[in-house]
C-alpha cells in the first residue's frame, strides 16, 4: 500500500504480514504471532491490525464461528433475529477483550456458533456452505451497522484499529491456541482505516492478509459482484478473499491453479511449458482473465487445514519463509521470524508468482 513517510518520501513497502503453521497440528499460543508482527511495528501506523487463528475452537469445530461487529443495539437485534430464523445457535457471547489505552471507539463485538437450520437448507435448495455464504453476505450488505468479519469453522479473526501488538493484547490472544496463525499490520492509504477495514478478510474460514496495492481492483470487484459477492468493506483486500473462495470452493480449482489465476504466469512463460501444462494455463488465463491481480502484493491465505503464501509475479513485495522442525514461518521480514524462532534451520525467499503451500499431515 502506498504511504508517505514522515520525511515526505514515498515508502512503497508499507504494511506487514506474518504467519506460523505447524504441519502436525500441534497448538501454537496466540501470543507467538503477536511477538512476530510486533517486530515490524514501523510498517504500520496504528490504523489497522489483526490476526486469524485456526484450530482455536475445537469444542465447536462443526459450527461456523461468526464474529460480528455491531454499531448499535438496533443492528444487533436485527442481526440476531435474522440468525435465529436461519441457524441453530449453539452458543453466543461477547468476545472477551482487555482494555487497552491505544484501542478506542470499539464497536460491540459478539461471537456466535451456528449451523444452518435443515429446514432452511431444504427451502433454499442450497448446500450448507453456499447457504451460509449467502447469509453472511446478506448481513454485511443489508443490515446496517452489522459486520460479520469472521465466519469459518474452528477458526476466528480478531481485528481492530490499532497497532497489531495492541490489537493482540485487546483480544487476549494469549488465551487462544491453534495450529496456524496469520497477522497483519496495516498502513492504509487509498482506503479508510476503520474496524471492518482492518485485515484479515474472511469468508467461511478462507482468510487473507495482504501487503500491497491492487491496481486491478475494479475489474476484480466487478467480476466477483457478477458472481453474487458484495464488496462492502471499502478496501481492495476484501475482493481477494472472495476471489479465492470463488475459485477454490465454487470452481473447485486447486490452490496451485488458483495461484496461477491471480498471479498468472507471463505468456512467454506459458509458451515454454510442456503441452499439458501449457493448455491448462491458457485455459485459466482465458476463462478467469478478470481475476488476474495486477500491482505489487504479498498474500497469506489461511484456510481449514492449510496456509498458502504468494507474491505478485514480479516480486514487488518482500516475503521470507523460515523452517524449523514441523513449523513453517512466513513474514515480510526475516527479523519477524527470528523474533520467535532465533535458531531457524532454513531461510529462503519464494520466487514471484510461485506459491508456498502448506497443509496438515494426514494424521494431524
């Protein structure tokens, strides 16, 4: 994201991302990711920070965990009436927070563990995921003052206006444990800094944190809205989450194929591929041409059971990967990895447009 430094010079690499993944499913305390992202404090400006954790709700692993911001009691009442008509609600409560002097003007923040009512699935003739997606998009688009900012199973996003280390303290992340964490420190420029606009952006557990600026936003958004998604959160990163949800869940592409859509190989690279691979990539570029992301970016995509890291094809944003035993660490800077794993076994930088795809071992 573009920003101006205190000295007036353009600083093109603002924003920070970090991720931790344990392929055996061993739980990682949430404070580890806070320590990692805090090292990159100067990449943020206090206008957005956030985290996503996977495997954090094992007691409700079969339920969608809706994290919702409310601006008013009226919005809360309307949203809860909608939820009661469409879902079985196993539990609901305020999300526990800790007062932090640097986190102010917080909305009401509630959490609901829900599963669609069987009668509603029959009535809608939709599968569970599509029905739930439609309900989330309806709330965010139609219920003024309500924002479902996290909606996956056995996972949750936590975000706010503030530096990420303050956001982690505010949400008491040391009380959560999961096999995967991602984090973001934001320096918004072209879009406003507000609670709903902080990263991660999530739809049914497919979450994105992103450092960069998407010059193809209008084309990407128009395509996604024609596919039934509503971009209501005033930032380019929202559309990336929807794009991966659409490509992987609805179009059934593999992670590698989805990466080859959003960070498509150049035509001369495709021309040099073996015939079968060449034909597949020509097909992807032709069919999903409007979902090519142009502009500099680095992305962490979290999803149930895995994590993917991806640079733009020109590698205009930094991305570093570290490995130690069963754990993989990914961040904008090496220092963020060494802050939590100083004796990392291996450090490397992925090539532009080539995804790093991690998944849980089968026995995990």
